[in-house]
C-alpha cells in the first residue's frame, strides 16, 4: 500500500467516508488549509460530490469500495458511523490509517457497547439494560417504571431507531419487529446539552463551550451557545466528562457528547465521532470550526483555539417545510435566498445542495450578537422563511427587495 501526499500540493490527502453535508463542510475547511479531501459518495448528486474534485462513487458497506477510497490516502475518516466495523479493521490490518479507529468508533456505532464502556468507567448515564425479550423489558420497567425508552443498538440517528414504550404490549411489538434492543429509563430532563471535543493522536485535546440543543421530534432545531443559564461548575464538569471519554476511548478527531441535564446533573445520552450538527455554529462562531479541527486532529496537526467569536451564537437548522412540499406555489428557493440576504445581511447561510423534501435537513443559518433573545429570534425567523416562505410579523419586510 502506498501512502503519499498530493503530488500537486505536497500536502496530505484525507479520505472521508460519506458524501453528505458534513463532508461538504469539511471540504470547505480543507480548501482553506490547502488539503485534498477525497470523499466516498453513493451518487454524484450527494452534497459533497457536487463540490469535490476527488469523488469516488461506491458503497460504504462494500470493503472493495473502501479499499479504493483508502489507497494512497494519508488517513481515512468519516461523515457518518455506518461503516461495518469489520471492514474498518480490515483497512487497519492492510496498513491504512483510520481515524477514529474501529476500536474507538464502535462506541458510536453500537449503543450497547457505548453503555458498557461508560458503565466500566463510572461515567453518568441513564439506567439501561440489554433487552432480548419482552420479559427483559418488563423486569427493567418493574424497577425503573413505565414508560421506557427502547433503542436499536445500531443504525439510529436523528430520532430514528428510538421509541417510547408505555407497556408490555408496545415493547413486545417493537421487539418482534426490530429484534434485540437497548432499554433505558426515560430521564426526567431539564434540557438537552452537547459538548464537542477534538483529540489528536498525540493526545492533545481542545473543547468548545457547552451548548443547548433544542430538539423537536428527535431532530435538532436550534443550538444555543453558550448554553443559557448553565452554571460554571456544571459547564466545566461537562467539558471534563467529554475529555475523559475521548481519552478513555482513544478518539482521534471530533467527538460530540450529547447530554441530558437533570435536576441532579448531567448524564450521557449518545456519542458521535465526527463533525456533528451541534457544532455547525463553530464555522462563524468559533476561532476554529469543528470541520477544520477535525482535519487538524486526524492529521495530528496542532489543534486550533476554540473560544467563541461573540458573546451569543445561535444556529438554526433549515428543515424542509411548506416550501418543499408538492404543489408549493410560493417564492422559489432563489427568491427566498434573495429576500433572506436582503433582510438578514448579518445572518450566515449554509445550504447543502440537497433535493428538497419535507423534514429534510436542507441547510442551516447562524446568527451572532450579545442578547440571546434577539439573536435567537433572528436565526429562527430566517430559518423559518427559508423553509416555509413565512415572515414573522416582527421581521416583516418589503417584498420588492
């Protein structure tokens, strides 16, 4: 196997499995650093494939496609966790560098593996158990109460693979359809938080401020930075928790630790070992974006500063809404972008180049300022207009712009 730098630039080649919006935004960061980003996409119209110069078409479930992606690359990394763990081990065995490696990434791929590792480390998490049968769920609920949360150990994201069961019959139906599951207590949470940390092979770490993520129907709608009203001790403890997890699991690259805040502190919900939706705010809102930091980390470059560039940052996702629905007769996308730029000149737009459909993550906007209420209102109104063509009364504007 030959591993080399790009002959044109003299700089490393990073190969990223996945051609979605995370790879697209990583490509933008790579351009500024002079890096070459190669992506494995399933089709030429995926987000990253539309903008990348080095696109390999293939299936992340096929070892041969992964091998072609890795050949000649300095390091292989990911914009999703769905690559079979045994394929990643085969790449490592063949001499390719994979970051994060399969021994680390499996904790983001398999929720049962993650729960066992956190338990062994004594880290805070909800009560949980492996559920192979309805009797397992019933015994767990007998101890922790109904309803319970049932999760598919592998493959879930954005609320997919997560279910709430209120009784034995509902649990039995899920087990019959999905097979063995992870059962967790339904946490009485105050809100959801997230911490992102980057770690290099050298062991350097860099952590961002703790953020609040606003979820609806299992999908992130907004990210508030820093998490409003979070006391300094809890914030520092959450950052230290993320660093401990990254070190213990041997993470290389980005790690997002999703948390539930409860009356008694924070507990770990899930892990992601890649750039993450909770960190999109860092493009404008941090001295170093999560995408640049991921590249620096997997290449073992020194990590960048993570302080925020403004007292308050709000990111709002643009989800496919009315303007994506069949039969839409309102302003088209180009017209909506035009009005968005005219009315919110200081709000930054990132559009992912995806086909539009209701509920799909089409892009995000980021607003910066000093007052949370005002900054949040701008971000949410801008995102709503792009998604639904609706202007809130407080932000009405002249349609002739």
